C-alpha cells in the first residue's frame, strides 16, 4: 500500500443532497487527470421499497486543474446499485507494518487509488496502487458507470 496525496479541486455537493458517505479516487502519477466519485443517499423510494443513491464524479485535468462535474443516480443508472453493493466484497488487506510483509514491494508511482467508506466496524480508508483488489474494484466501477454520467444534479426522493 502507498500513501499518495490525492488533491482535487473542491466544489461543494448541494446541501439538499446531504453528505457523501463514500468516495473513491483514481490518480495516475504520470498524468494530470484525477477522478473522484462520491456516493450519498437520495432517500427511500416508497414505490420500489428501497434506498436510492446519488453519485457525483469530479474529473480534474491539466496544469490549470480544470474541473468537470457529472452526476448519476440509482434510479437512472442500472449499473450503480451493483457497483455500490460490490464494495462489500473487496478483500481488505492485512495490516503490515513496514518490513513485516512478504507481499509485493511498495510502489511509489503508477496509479494511486483511494476508497473511503463505512464498514461494519467504523470508517475504513484504503490507499493503494496498481495490482490490488481496491485498484481492480475502482477500475471496474469506473468502467461500469461510464455511460451513466450526465449534467443534471439528482433530486432527493420524497
């Protein structure tokens, strides 16, 4: 695992949507493109009998750090709920203080990945590089959600 800083421009989520409870990031070391996806709860859909969620993707690119924000939600993106649910299946790495691991060496370049969300035991954050379960999940999530993004901010479920 590596500890890479993930700096993205900050534009606030509209207060009516409430806070994000999860986020994942992808930041290639050799490229000036960083992607962050935040996930929050829209509310409970009484007709469907289930919670609905919003997703916000922020892509920051170039030396000038141009920011592009796009949105999706589980009502309009069939891939979103399976992606969110699959977070539970990501294998959690073992804690390994420096020098105590028989695993692959620490990589200081490549692509930095970060996932922050709640677990059964509190908040969990993982920062990794290529070739890890977290990296594979983030790449798969970004690919699965690729066709879902639009410019309209989702509205809360009544």
